[in-house]
C-alpha cells in the first residue's frame, strides 16, 4: 500500500522500515531489495537508500558488496546473555553517578522519553518502533547524565535496545518498562544514588527475565 505523506518522505520511509524490522514483518536475514521496497511503498529509490543507510548505521540492516541489503540476523542466545552481563556491569553504576549530577532539564527529558515508551494497544504497530527508539534514548540519556562517554559509546555501538525489541514484539513489555522507568526517574529526582543504582540493576534483571520467560532461553 502506498504511503501517506504527512511526514518528510525519507523519514516516513525510515519509520515504515524500522517498524517492519522490529516487528519482524521483515524477517531476520531476509533480503531487502531497494527496487521491491520502492514499488511496495510507492516511492523512488532515493528515500529507500537514505533509510537503508540510517538502518545500517543502527545495526538493523547489513550491506554486502554485490549482494545488496539484508535484515540483520537475530541475536543468538549467547549474544543475548552477553549483552545483559555487559549491561549489568555498566549501567547500574552509571545510574548512581547520574543521580548525583542530574538537573531539572535532564529530568524533564527522561520523563518525556519514558512517556514515549508507552504503546496504546497491541495493534499499534506503528508505535512499536518509536517505543524501541525511546527506550534506547532513555538509557542513553542516563549515560550522558552520568558523564561516562566511553560506556555510552560501547553500548550505543551494540544497538542493545533495538535488537532486544526485535526479540519480542509484544506491547505488554512496555507497560512494565514504563513503571520501572518512572521509579528510576523518582530516585534521580531525589538524588538518591544508591536507590537509582539498585533500581536500574533490578530493571535490567527483570527485562532479562521477561525475555527468558517468553523466548525460553
């Protein structure tokens, strides 16, 4: 079905492909033909290529010379566990530092991002990609507030949250995430470093368990 045009075309194409990749309508490893996508969405190749470039930078699309584009492969069980081990090592301590440094403007930004993680219904496919991006931005902002750019760069290059959302396209996940984000924000607002550290640790552990329960890792 051709796209509507309320957004700049390149952004609309990007949002559409992001949603298809995260919701697994485009399966991991599937070939993504620029020509076919242009016909499907009723656009020229130019916005498709622009979107592919952005998605490749986010680790959702891979490009090989002469082979074209493919959706990135899904996380393996070993990669999944390694990612959570890394997060548990790095993020709780960063939250502790953030609680000591956070200001009102940064708190407002976190509140806005936490609100964006909410998905209104199970059928709201177009919201799922935005929720994944907002969740990633929430955790990234915590690292920025903490002032540890090395940790931020490590996690950003792994595209942790985007790939985790691809593992489980299910809106009920975000209801729990919303409450947990709100609790972290409250601890930051009170500059309680110990509680912020503990809440982020528990948030990551619960996130891991939600995936394990549904995916049977």
